């Protein structure tokens, strides 16, 4: 899909050009038109029997004509990394976006907001089309049926509503749940659908009769997500109790429990192949399980906050997209290795790289949009053709992302941008400046210290400084100076005992030389002689 700039003019533009004062001014709008490349792919695949027969893309702007849709590159999922920003859509009443999803034909995008409104946006030029007050409170989830004829939506009061594609409300189940509805999913035949709620239950409904068929109870807390297997009567749910549970939709009993997360499981999705189940938790871990063996296939680490949304690519079964609480969007390639320690001891001489090392090297994101939103990414939706990704966030915006064109220098999306990122960076720089000033002050104080202890205090400090006596320590007896002698009497020398006259000799009289004990020992000589 190539991105171009078109001039869109409404029906009264001719009157505007003629100066009649009617009509709006023509505006330039960015659009992603995939028609030409799709037609080229349909024509070329007649004689290009294998995807490897496609023409090699050159890093030039002229290769734009050879840039085919994602379905033309099933062997290279990296061609569908949608990291280029295209457009941002915002309602006049700015509210958070809880759910985004493309219509089955890809012509429009439906957003569900916190104030209970449905908003339709054009899927190619991204302009506003229509808005509808669908619920009286926040819409938490919505999903289209496989037959492309029905739409289900759930809100904070536990109500589930039926809609046609023209947004005509047909039916409502007001008592579907007693708490907010967190997830909705259709069965492969569209005859039933499943819902989960904060009331710790998962319920299966008959779509035609709008009646509850079975209630699945087993979670120890709020159930945050649920998804129906694409081909069988198997349900997967994740909740606040950090468990991923598999249910048999026919019997209404739990089939298995996966104890792989240590925090709340906020999102999970089945892959189109029906063998892989991806789940994201509050512990910043994204895991992919092989349901055939109930073993962990991949454990992706890279998010710095809670993982809030997941979406598999519609054309590449190994491409997984995740959104985080900090507004980051990341792209992963699943199935590249298994973290298995059982085979690590087979290589006695350690001549091969262990599977853990190989897996650790491949767990980082293949591409990322750091700070794509200023708040949590609550929903991700791929265009049915796979060339556009839409993200709905709590920052009141819906953003569209597309693939980079051949020959253009991609923007570094691994670095956060935007007002919040700039404010955070300014705060970090201010904290670093304060720390540097503190270190500089400590360095100056250290240089002023003397080798034997603290350096001289500042001048003028009472009781300290050159020529000043230090004060006694706390609790020591105070020294009282002796009284002054009367006038005319000589002052005794320091250390003289009190009451001794000044003129008398102090101590015993001195002996003449050659007398005394010391002289006697010197005359005898040392012992033994």
C-alpha cells in the first residue's frame, strides 16, 4: 500500500472557486491507497507462481510501484511492520478510546469511547463520517461477527447490545452481567457468543434468542479477557488471578488451566491457525502457548509497563502486535524458538549454543513505536488487508500507522517523542543537574578538609578559628579560673601547688655531682662483671 497526498474537495468547491462564498476551502489530506498495488499483485501472480518469484524491492522511491500488499510477502512478515505515522483522529469531545475495530470490508473504522459513543472514520482518508450515542456509559468492548452482518458491544453496566452494520440497534441484554463487560467473542458459526466480566464469570449466550446458555465459573477474580477458538468449541479466558483457563463451550466445564503468569492477565488472542494462544500480563511479559502440547512457545520481554492489548496480523500468522500502558507499540515474530532446557545438556563439549541463549537473543521486539501514545493503548486493530494498524488510546486519540515506503529513511521510533516525553526528559535532566551540583558541593567540602579531621570552619564562627579556644564537650565540668592574687604579691608559676610561698625552693634539694644512687650504680658497673 502506498501513501499519497490527495486534495479532497466537497461538492460545493466549484462555487468556492467562483467566489460565491459557498463551500469549504479545499484541504490536503494524507491517505493510504492500496488499490493500485493490489491490482498489480493480482495481475503479476498469474505468472509468478511462488512468492519468491516477486521482484526484489530496491531502496529507491521508484520502487514504490513494485511495493505489493502484505499478502504478496507471506514468507517475509517484516514487510508489514507498520511504524510510520499517518494520521490521528480525535472527537470534538475528547474522551478515551477503549476499543477500535475495522469493519469487515475495511472501508471504515469504528471507535468506542468512554462517553458511550460510536464514531465512524474513513478507512482510507481517515476523515470523520458519523457519530452515534450508542450507550449511556463507557463502552468496554465490541466485536464483529464472522458473517460480517452483526456487531456486539458491551458497557460498564453489564449490558450487551446487538447492532447492524448501519449502526441500527436491534436488541439489548440489560442483565448480561452485573459488572462491566470486559470481552466479547463470536463462535465460528455465529450461533453463539461468549462474554466475560468483572463479576468473575464467563457466560455463553445463544445469539438468536439472546439467552444465557451456560455460566463458566472458576476464576478467583475479575475476568479481563476472553476469546473463542477460530474453529472449535474451545474458549480461553484470562483474569486478575493470573490464570489462563481453557473451557469446553459445549459442556461448560474447564478443560485446562495454564499457570504461566505471575500477574493479572489483561489480554489474550487466538492465532488464525488455532494452535497458538498469545497472552499479555501486568508483569510486562508476552507469552505464546502451543495449545496442542500446553507448553510455552515464546516468552517476549521488552515492555516497560503493563501489556494492555494484543492483535495478530491478518496475513502473517507469526506477526504479533502488542500495546503497553505507557503508549508503546511493539512488533514480535512468534515461533522462532522455544525456551527448553531439557536439550541443553546433550552437547557435552558445549560446541553448540544452548536453546536458552538462542531464545533469549530472539525475545526482543523486532520493531517498536516508543511513545506512540501519551497514555495506555487499550486496543489495536489491523486493516483486513494488513497494511494499516490502528491504535486506540486513553489519551483520547486514535492513530493510524502504515508501512514505510521503499527508499525513505524511517523515523527512529525506538525513541519517545511528544509533549509528555519532552516533559519527562526535562525532568530527568533537571534531576541530573541537581545531583551534579550536590556532587560538586561534596567535592569542594572534601578538598577543604584537613588531614587530621575537619577543616577550618568559616571565619567569624564563635568559638572556632585560629587563636580561639574550643568549647568543652557537653557534660564536662566547667573550668573556673583561680582568683587573682592581691596587689604587691608575686604571681605563682603555673603548676605550683596552692599555699606554697613563691620564694622557697620547690621539691628536694639538688645533690652535688658524683653522689646519689645513679652515681653509685655507674661506679659498680653492669651486673655480671
